[in-house]
C-alpha cells in the first residue's frame, strides 16, 4: 500500500473511531430518561422536546413521557403538537396516577400561550372544577399574564387557592376555641381530672385532641373535622381501652353540639350520647356529656368538666 493510501486509511479509521462513539452517545442520551429529566428541569425545552420525543416513541404507552413532551413542546413554542401530546397523556394516564385536572391546566396554559383566551379559560375552569390545587403555578406561569385582570380568571384563581387550602373556610374555625393546652377539673368540685393538648392539624382541617387522665394510665385521642359534604362537624374518639365513639353535630348558639346514634352496648342496651362544648370566654371551656338508654326520653350526666388554659410558670424558675 502506498504511503498516501496508508495515511488516508489511518485518517478514516481515526475519524470513524471518534464519530461512532459520539453517535452511540447521542443515541444513548436520546433513550435516557435521566438526560430528559435534566433538560426538563433546566427548562432547556428544545433539548427536552427531542429527548422526550424519542422516549415517547420508544415507550408509546408511557403517560409521563407524553405529558412532559407536551410541556417541552409548549416551552419550545410548538403549541399544536403540545395539545396532541396532552390529549394522548390524558388517555394513557386515566386511572394511572396522572390527574385529569393537571392535564386540563396544561391545556389551558397552552391555549393561553397561543392567545386563545376563550379556550384557555374553559380549560382552566375544567382544571379548577376537577380539583387542581397548585396556585403557585397559576401565579407564576407567564402564559397567563395577559389574563390576570380578567374577572373569570380571577374567580378561577381563587377557586384554585381554595382547592389548595379548603380548610381556611370559616366553618373550620368554629371549634378553634378548644385549641390549646388545658388543665381539666371536675366542674362540680374542682378536683383535677386530667390534662389535654388540643391542636389544629393538617392545614386547619383537623382539631386533634390528646387526653391524659390524672392519677391513671388512661388516655385517648379524638379527631374533629367539618364534613363539607354533610355540612356538619364530626368527632371520632379512640382510647387505649379499645373504646371508640363517633359523634356528629354543629355549632349551635355558640355551643359545639355533638350527638351519637343509639349504639348497642355489651349489656344489651343501646346508648345515645349528647356531648357539648361551651366557650366560656378566653381560657375556659366546659365539656358536658350526657347519656340516654331510652331513646332520648331521659338523660343521665356522664361527666361535667371545666378546661382551664394551662399556664406555664417555669419560665422564671431558677
């Protein structure tokens, strides 16, 4: 082989040895969810679109790939393909962990980016009515900027905020007078009966009671919440003796008024309970329980307790 030919062959082999690994690397990246996720997180929409397009072709039944492809296509300005990807993601993700309300939101955001206000508002309404609960996204996604003063948009934005924090409604605040740390005594003689820690939990959705009896190992807890569907308060009590009680009722004339059904007892009788909480002003609550075994014709007092807000006197102690 002539020297010139030998040099040409060596150069070709060298180039091939460089090009082939690069091509293999590109193919590997195209099928790499990690690389696609990195481009998506960095908002490198052009790269993310290419990567998720390859992944969606490789796994045509993957709703997540279709969803992220749609977001990437919108970010790259390819709106019609994005709408098609979202439509496919909705079908693939139904009942498999992809909320329809999230897809509706993405569709609305895409129409907003296209300047189609009517379709954008309709899709946003579908998202809000379906439970979409990401107000930060709605506030920060720039596609919605031209619609922020639209009255329909404002109303739907408030609905999305409510979806995120439904327990900020006034009904959920009705039992707040019971929140705190309490020293609990018999109303009749002032003898200590125990202590209770009452807290607002789960974003204000639950009033959580933690009761500890004085002079014994008995304790129990109750979970109180406002049932939006039945428009009533409900309490579920459980204690260390395997005792359970379910109450329901409403705030009536400033009193939390709870009742049970006629519940079968171990002695063969049926017991109905009436439990009331009286707000006696700052730092004091009365808890009064009665029971009836004749369907509410006559009542017997089960207990009558006064809650006094606990005062921590240890702060100035030496």
